[in-house]
C-alpha cells in the first residue's frame, strides 16, 4: 500500500515552504528541489499564483509532492483540492476549514501554538499539526512542554517559522516532530532571480542534515 502524503512528509523530514509569485517558475522550482533530494513543497496561498502553481505541477510534474499552505478560508481549501494539492496545512486551527478539508479528502494538518489549540485539533481527530510560529512561540522546549499532556495520543508536529538549517537538529531529535518546515530553502528572491542551482544546493544540505540527525537519534 502506498504511503499517504502525510506519511511521505514524515519520511522526508523537511518541507520547503514557498511563496511563489509566478506560475512560470513552478516546473523549474520542482526540478531544482527534486534534484536536491526534496521532491516536495508547501505552496503557500500568500500569493495569487498559488492555485496556478499547483495546477501546473499537477499537469507537468505529477509525481512531485505539491501541497498547499496558508490555507485560511474555504475558497483556499477548494482551490487546493481542485488544482491538485496532495496535502494542505494551515497556520492556525479553524474547525470549519479543517472539517471542509476532511470532507473533500484533502490530507490536512492544522496549525497550533497553545495547549488550547491542540486540544481543539485533537478533539477534531487530528494527530499531525503544524506548530507555528515555532521560533517566537518558544522553540523546541515550548513544544515539548505543550506536547507532554498529549503524548499518549500519538500527536506529531511540523514546526515552521524560524526553523533553519542550523536549528533543524533541535527539532528533529524529538520523536514528536514528524518534519520541519523551512522558508530558507527557496525564497521569493531566489525564484525571481533564477537561482535554481542555489535552491538545489540548499535542498540537498537540508536532506543530508535531516538524515544525519535521525541516524544519530536512532
């Protein structure tokens, strides 16, 4: 049985979080990431191009694990599914958005920052959540404390916001961290200036770092 998109995210360990401004960059971006060993991206709905980027990747790079990020409303949920997103994440927990994603079969991870957020997400049936904004919310120690009363439920997290190549190890060493999300791998200026070789190099460095961390923790 093939792994689900969320299981694939955990296997990879790193999710590039990307605000892409032009759909014309989609294929080159996917190829650059895949060449670096990261055949995955969270395409955020922070730009108007997001739906077109997802549709382009669905058509031209169907094996690439393209998901939607910054899903903040029902229109974005529908657009994600209709344009081929294989998963979706949100920075916060909105019960209506979460229920809509589940109803249309879109693998979804809501965002949490507090025990109250996590209580609501768990009650709604979610066991994988985004932890955002990870850095200013207190870092790994804060998440470790938040998780403690929920550990027996098997909750897992994708910390995003303030995570870097240098701090990945602080997160991935914890078993409750499924993967980390990173904006550093492909920034808008990298795309605008065509620095795809740099994106490949940063993707490769992230993959190698994640592998080394997990091997040392096992």
